[in-house]
């Protein structure tokens, strides 16, 4: 009998890697590797989503925008998830999905996602668990935004981003930072410099380096340890 | 990448905070407690079954095809939920779902310093216990009725079987998850960008939609617990709404006397958060 080799994950995407080989192989011909560029918009509110993206090396944020053009980031998706959840839940998209770290994704047609979901099996389970993980993450943003200081929230987003991007140095646009903190663009540098003064990060013109991950974890608001540090538990 | 922490420290501190939150509140007499409580909230073990009124108003259940609903009916148990009554044990697996009828249920988060804020607000447009149906861990929060009333209770197991069997149920529960994401996303931006008075107005409108009664039994303290703000901020916002003849606010209750005025004073978020809008998203 030939033992299945599971030392090498089937995919860099966590949801696809959780599938039995048979289910993965049924999907594989439909997964199209695409390259996502920084600040690329994957969809806008009210759009019907024709494709979803299972991220492998890219990071995408979800933003809820307001009528005055401001908004706030409510979710962050990396190789643990997929972008375009309305393809599964029905209706049209309600958020803006923007690439915050360029990289690769595996693109899948919405109708194939739906068809495979209807079969049940591990794919259905993985998508449902991820849906709830996203609900958990956005719930935390709701209560965090109501109560926590902006420096603690910046630390939380940086840790979340660091978890997903997989490198210690990365670039974040000023607009993304302003929207994740709910502040004006002009205040972004000042807030980042406060974390820099504590030697937790290095920050220069949008480039971040995580200098002291442990220190950031101690400094962040409780929302990070409560959900994000345990995000693994929420995933398939 | 993401770390899996084996330590249970998070849960312990959260439980401590929970106890502190409860005892502080009880000592100050700040929150009206459910009848028959002696300092701690009642747990789901005490939830009282009640006779079914015969009027089904939960939108998820009324949207089901007759045949699917008939299959569920023997498993639906009408219950009465008291204010601040925990529907689930904190951090434990969920075994029942609740379809609110006249009750409104809230997901309340608690921090180590005892402060709190609400994430989801669930009325007759939805259900609680989505995590269990989706085979996911429970949310790290309390699930409590903010407005007492009735709900229909059902075992998670029955609903999971129904999810696997009925396409209509599957579509409805997925749509409900979409509605939940929409509500939460809007509240995240609202909490980050809008003033206390705007948020208060949107929240009162959300409750008003779900309750259908102009009179809401809520103290300023409770509202502050749910909106995640100081009580003083709620009192001053409520005073200015009272001065504008929009609400009447007296000890432990708020009466909405000018719904249109309340809508004018609310932020744009209410247009998304309104029950009409949320229910329209159901298939």
C-alpha cells in the first residue's frame, strides 16, 4: 500500500490544504494562478462576484466605505482565506476588496465554487468554517473600534498583517493605514512614530519593519490575543 | 504563520473579568437583573418554556417553504428570555440555536478591565448559534437578551441535518451569515467614525425595528455597556434627544416619540442596519 504523502501541503492556501486529495484534485484544474498588484481593487460594493481568490502569497483588506469617501478596514485576508464571500453567501458584495500586499492568488469561478460547495464534503466544511472565522474577525473590529486606543489598534493590525504576509518588512499605503485606524492620513505617521519610539517597529515613508514581535504582542489591545492569536482554532 | 497558543490564559482572564463585571454591576444596582436572580445572571438552564403564541414572526422561519417548516415544527420549542440572561455558557460549545421572536439578542464582549461592547444585534431577522451550525468554535463573547421576550429554541443537531438536507435552509442560513457580515462591517466603521449621539440613534432604531414597541426598557448604564462608551456620554446624548422632542427618557426607560426625528439624527449607517434592509437581503 502506498502511503499518502501529507508532509507537503497540497496548497499554500490553508483552506485548499485542508482538503482530501480527491477533492483537491477535482478543483485543481479550475484554480488559475494570478498575480495581484499592490492597491489593485478586486471588487467594489454592489458588484456580483464572478471569481473568488484563494490567496497564497498576497494579502487583501476588506473596507466598508461611507458616503463621504472615508471608510474603515473591517477584515484582513491572507493565505488562510478566500476573497469574494458573497459568491458563497448570495447577493452582491458590500465591501471594497483591495490588495495590500502584492503576490499570488488562485482564482476560481464563482459557479464552480458553488457547485463544489453543494457536494458537501470537506470543501463545504472549510468554507463554512472560514465564513465564521471572518464573522469572528469583523466582530472583534466592531468592539475594538468602540473602545480601544489608536496605538493599540495599530499594533493589532500590524500583527495581523505580519501573520499573513510572512516577511518582517512590508509596505503599507497611507490610505490603508488611515482606514484601518479611522484617522486622517495626516495623523498616520505620527501614530506609527509612537510605536517606533518604543523600538517595536521601524517606520519610514510607508515601509514597516517589525523589530520586536513579542513587544508588539504585549503592547497590542486585547483583541489580538483574543481572536487573532488563536485564529488557527477558527480555521479548518 | 498564525500561532496556536496552547495556554488557556486568555480564557481565565476573561472569566475573571466577567465575574468582576457582574459583581460591580450588581453592587451598584446598575443593571436591572432578571427576576429571581441573586447577583449573577441566570443561565440557559433556567430558560422557561412558554406556550406557543401561534404567531410566527421570525423571518428565517417564515421564509422557509411550508414542507421544510413542517419538518422543523416538532423540534421548535418556544421559550421566554429574560434580560441579560446568558443563552450559552461562556467559551463552551453551543448546543441550541435561538430564533428570536419578540426578544432581541446581543453578542456582548468583555475586556479585562470589565468594560464591554456589543458586536451583533440579533432579532427576528435571524438566529443565534451560527458557529455550531458551521462547525466552528463559539465566539469569545456573551450571548444575552438585551430586550426580553420570546424565541424559538432548537437543537443544533436538528438544524445541521436540515442544512445538509434542504437547499432552502442552506440558502437562508448562508444569506443570514451574509447579513451578519454586513451588519458587523457597518457597525465597525460606525464605531470608528461616528459620534455617540449618531450611534445611539442608529442603535435605538435597530431595536425599535425589532421590538415594534415605542417603549424600550433600558438604563443609560446598559446602553453604555452595549455601545462601548461611558455612561455620561449616553446621558448627554439622551438629554439632547429629549430636548429635541425625539425621545422621552426617564429612569430605566426610553420612549421613542418621534421616529422620523430619530432617523434624521442617526448616521447613514442605519440605512444599512435597518431591519427592512437586512430582511430584503434574504432569498
